[in-house]
C-alpha cells in the first residue's frame, strides 16, 4: 500500500531477526505490507508504510517486533485523514 504515507523516515518499527522464528503472523496482520518473510525470517520491506498500529507487535509470539506509537500512528491517520479533524493526538 505505497500510496498511504504520512511522513517519510519517522516510523518507529524495529525487528530483531535473531528472535524471529518465521511464523509469518506479523506479515499476515500488517494492513500495509510493511513486513514480509524472506528465507524463513521476517524483514521490514516498507518502513514508511508503517502506521504504528501495533498489530505486528501484538501477534509476534517471540517479541521480535517493536513499535512505539508516534508521528505515524494510526490514531492520527484515522482522526485527521479519514474523519477530517483539524488536529489529533496519538494514543
């Protein structure tokens, strides 16, 4: 989903590939295709697509993925882009 962008280079998503067991749950739940499995391990393939919703973190059984909601957070995108509010704050 490369047409949905807020700010480039600010997403806080990180991945510890040493902890990844290749289950694919992060890839399955990410609404923007930020993560993908390659050679049995997850990888961040579209960092700027991350809206910091936390679905990957919630579903990762080993804690390999981390996200800190901030400027790219889903709450901001939903409130400003979709609901038309003049300003919003993140969770």
